[in-house]
C-alpha cells in the first residue's frame, strides 16, 4: 500500500488512522505497491519515495455509498489535518473521488497495525 501524504502515514504509525478508502476499480490493484487487498492479509505501507514505513493487517473491506458514510469509517479515517468528523471526511475525500454524487460507491478498508 502506498501513500503520498506523510501525514497520513504518521497517523497510521501513531494508531489514529485505522481505515482508508479506495475506488472500486483500484480494489483490483494498480501496481506493485497497490495490489488487490484481501481481508486477513498483511501489507507494507510505503511512502511516496517507496520506502517502507509500517505494516498493517486488513480486517474488513466494505462497499460504501457517498451519501451513507458510516460513522465507523469517518472515525477511523481522519482527515490529513487530523480532524475527525463526517464533514472533515467529506472535505478530505471530495477531490480524491472527483466530486462524487450521492450514489457514488467506493471501498472502505479497515486495518490494524502489525507490530514488529
């Protein structure tokens, strides 16, 4: 799993971020660092420079609609600023998903840190 924002990786490392989102299409895998995800599997988190930063274990993947984002998702996926609210989640992901309408569906990926 590759992240381009170091602040998000820092949230994973400190335990405040235990979820992320992906487009349905990217759930099939994008490249060698963003492979298909499987519940129960461990993944290395890489930064933009492709340096390994930590490891996580995927615990659940769920299909979510933009107009029905569950509290468990926005509480576990804080904004890059660290804000935790539905409004912060929407603002942080609106551009990422290309200004989606209410019926837009995406994947929520829940994970736990893997201790060394």
